[in-house]
C-alpha cells in the first residue's frame, strides 16, 4: 500500500452510516489537515481507488470537494496536488472566528434567559478556578463548552455549522 493510501486509510471510518463518497472525503480532508500528506504531494486517484478496492467515483467526488475547500489543486499535466494548511490560513481562520464569535455573542445576549446567563457565569467561575490550579486541559475543555453554549444560545444554527468546520482546520493541525 502506498503512503497516501495508508495515511487516508487510517482516517477512513467505515463504521459510520454515511455514503462512501462522504467517508472518503472526510478521510482525505482529515489526512491533509493533519499534514499526513505533505504539501506538494500528488494524489493519484486511480492508484488510491485500486489500493482501497473502491470505485473511482467516490474518490473523484472527494477530490472535487477538497478543490472547493482549497486544500488541493488540479494542476494541468500533473493531476491533483495537496496544498494543505499554511500558517497564513490559520491566521485567516482565527480572524474569521473572532468576527463570528462576536456575532454569536451579540445575538445570544439578546435572547438568553437569566438561567442561561447564570450557567455561563458558573462556567466562567469554574474555568477561573481550574486556571488557577493550572489544569489546562480542563480549562480548554471549558473554553469549548463556553463557545458551544454561546453558539447554541444564539440560535444561529448555520453559523454554528460554519464555525464547526473552521474549528476542524485548527483542531486537526
């Protein structure tokens, strides 16, 4: 098995009840974001399909979606080449997240109940205590919970979906 197929296979979860094309896409996406396929590496659609013993159709679908996300590029005479995530991409994602987080917060504040505000306050107080105890993993978990609460309370579910996708870029890398 070639290196690309092996790397993608490690991230291919066939236990999920989803179409194969979506599973192949998710596996390629995660593998590229994790940097397990280096930038500049060529993805051979036929070799991958043959190695994985699947049709080329789900592979083509996955690569087209990755082109749309700008994680790979089709180069004439070469094929599909990995672009990957660069430091500039991370800065861009953080800038976008900052604006989306502010939007969600403003919206949530307009419609949150007293109980929801109390829950956020309790979470912040707990996070402060954990931070003073240098329990960084738990602080980070609470930070994620806080953001999730804000996005849930904003009732902007499309926005939450967009942020989840952006978060994946940074969590995987």
